[in-house]
C-alpha cells in the first residue's frame, strides 16, 4: 500500500533508488498525489511502446507527505497497525 511505503520512507536516507516493481508503483502513486518528489524512469521504449517503469529515485517527502504521515500516526485506532506494518517493511527492506 503506497501510504505504508510513505511511512517507511521517513526512516531511510534520501535520495533513495527504488528498483522493485511494486515499490516503483508506490512511488508513482505517491508522486502523483504530491506526497513525495521523485524521478521515475521513462515508461516507454525507443519505439514508443509502453513498458512499466523499472526504476525511480525518491528525492524528498513533501510537506503534504509529512502531514499525511502525522495524520496516520496520530489516528488512535490505526496507530498500532500502522506502526506494525512499518516495522515489518523496514525489516524486509533491510533484508533485500
């Protein structure tokens, strides 16, 4: 889920190069919604045929992104689950 990915980004050094296709999709959504700034590799080849982007570089979390993070962490009923998911994401990304 892109918002959980956003939460995990606050714990890494930026810029961060992203290569997992699922994470590139998350970056695309977060960039489109203005929660992060990122560069995404072109999604078309030399012939103009569409291909899924393979890499992205997250350069920063925007003010709106930090506001969304604060909102998620301060909403009581979601806080425990959100923190658990973030911890799991950080552990799994550390292994890869």
